[in-house]
C-alpha cells in the first residue's frame, strides 16, 4: 500500500512539472508552432504573464537572451531580431514557467488580402472549380518549407490588438485545399524559386470593399465615406462597412513583419472608380506605415473579365482602367493582367493558378531581383495617328508579341461623336507596336482594347502574359 501511495505521488508531481503545466506566459494567436517569421527583421512580441514579473526569452537561432518585464496588468512586450533564412527553430518564454514555440522557420512572409477571388480556396467553391488544383492538393508535403495561416472572418468597430482566430499550418491535403487559391499558387512558385521558407497570411472576406480594410484615421480624409458608429453592434454588410475588417483582421498583426502584400479586390468597388482611385493610394500608405516599411511592395490583380449584368457594358472596364492608371501613380506596386483569365458567367474565374503565378512573377522580378523572364503583360504606353492608322506602343512587349501575322481581337476606335467602331489590328513587324484601323474612321479620337465588362481578346507577349485592357485619347 505504501508503494501504491508513493507511485501516485510521483505521478502527481510529473503531471504538474513545468514541461506540461499550463504556462503563465501567453501569446496572442498570431504566434504559434509552425510559423514563419520574416528573416533579418525585428519581430515585436506581445503577451501576458504574471504581474510585475521578469520574462526571459530565448530563440534557438541566437545565443542571446532577451529580458523584459510585465506591467501591473501582466502585459509585456519584447523585440527579437531574426537572422537569415533557416530553421526549424524554437523560442522559449519564461516567467518561472516555460512556454515553448516549436518548428519555427525564418524566411519570407507575405500578407494576402482582398475579397472573394482571394478567398476562393484551392479546391474551389461549390460548382465553381479551380482548374488544375487537384495535383497541388494531392501532393501537399508537410516537410516542405511553406506554411499557411488563414485569419477567420471577424469584424470590430474599434481596433483590436489580439483575438485573431487561426493557426499556423504545415502543408497537408486538407490545409492546401482549404487555403486561398491565389495566395497558395503565389507562395508555391515563390518558395520553389527562392528556395527559402515562405509564410502566407491569408486575410480576406467575400464582397468586401476597400474601405473595410482601411483605418478610421485614414478614412477621415474622405468626406464621402461614412464611418460607422463605434457603439453599433449590428451591420447589414460587415464586409462593406468602413474600418470593420481592418480593425479585427489586420490590426492585430502589429509587430509581425512581412516582406510584402498581394491584393485581389475591387469587384465590390466597381461602381465608383473615381473614389477607388483616391482610396487605393491612401490604403497603400496606411499599410506600409502599419508594417513599418515605407517601400513595402504591394502587387494586385486587375479584376477579370465578367459579364456583370451585360458583357458589352463598361462599368468593369472603367474600373480596370482605374487599376491600370494606379500602377503608374503609386510607387512600388505591380498589377497582374487577367484578360485571358475571366469567366463570362461567373464572378469567380477558375484560372487561379495563372493569377497566383503572375503575382509571383512580379515579386520575383521586383522584390527579389530575379531577371531573364517577363513578369508583366503588355501595358499601353503611347499612340500616334498616321493616315487614319493608329500605332499603339506597349511596354513589356519588346521581346515580341503574339499572335503574329493575324488579326487581333478586342480593339475598337471612337470617333469625334463618341460612336464606337470595331477595328482591325495587327502587330507591326515583330515589334511592341500594333496598328489599329477602320476604313470608315479616318480621324479617330480614342483607341480602346478589351474595353467592355467581358470581351474576348488574344494580345500577349512572348511569355503568354496578356495585355491589359485600356482606353487612350489620340492626340
């Protein structure tokens, strides 16, 4: 009997040792096992512990121990500097009892945000597939240095500093299938190309407006934007209400450095491109300030062709023109063209592999300095009128454009009365120029390409990257 009591006592002691006890130090859910931290960056951890207690932090990639102290409410903050890419590592936090985060990688972290076309998972929505996704889902490898975090939908009228719902995941068929398709295909190609760990933070909400991803302070500059009552508890359209998603789904990531942002949003704002033209630069500045990187790259997706109540209407075309112009007005951004990646009857086109990989081309070329490949489709540069023929010059077409030696679909000319005419178009001698004409329009005032809600076209550069839709005055 004595031996029985001694065994029970030993078992009780084992159950309450620090290795298995509930740690006093806590962290918000943005931190966890399996995470990727931005390499060579200052990472600012916040959490709770015993009141007025000393906290020791030790990261296995460094010999240094970081010391901090919690305040009278038990809150504490500490900054760790990460080294170059590598891992797996661990981090221990102790105020007398130990909390350990394991299987941590140092590498490149990207924040991926927007509305439903960013939210659309690798496995697709019901009845709306992602073409070619199955091999990526089946071959998901947990040993690969690519980690995923999905922020669950949430909203708040005031900025949150914690409370994000989600966790860092290693790859598995379930995790890949459930993750944002655009973000995953971006990260997949990026990680294979740079061969360092990559972490993807996915934070999006279907039908969200850009205003929902901006702060109250930023939006106060725009008198036409109605800010919500901070005491209001119910909203008919949370994702369309200014500040709500920023407050709950982005603001809690303060102190978590990222390399850059990919952004797929705009469909919810097509009715007012003039306002979006002003909001987007303000959002870019806000996010760069928040992530403490004034040059942080932001690569975005031009909304894809979609009939949107009438394929020959111009609402979506005007918004794409806005997005095109923003690329030349906002520093260190890039735009993925999607003329060949739309769906006439579905707002969620199935070509997410194209979109994600094209975002990666931009990042590889402009953020990581890779060269020797084309990263953008042809972009309108200028036009001239000679003897009734418009010559349109493109950027990113210097290595040639296709289809050569045949008619190019999608071009139109506008006369002085505003009447729109279909136009003939051909590439000029393997150059980055296209000649456009209609024998009935000798003095056109405007040239257009794919300037409709949904219009089939085929102008690409030699890499197969499609030209952006545009309209331009002929002077």
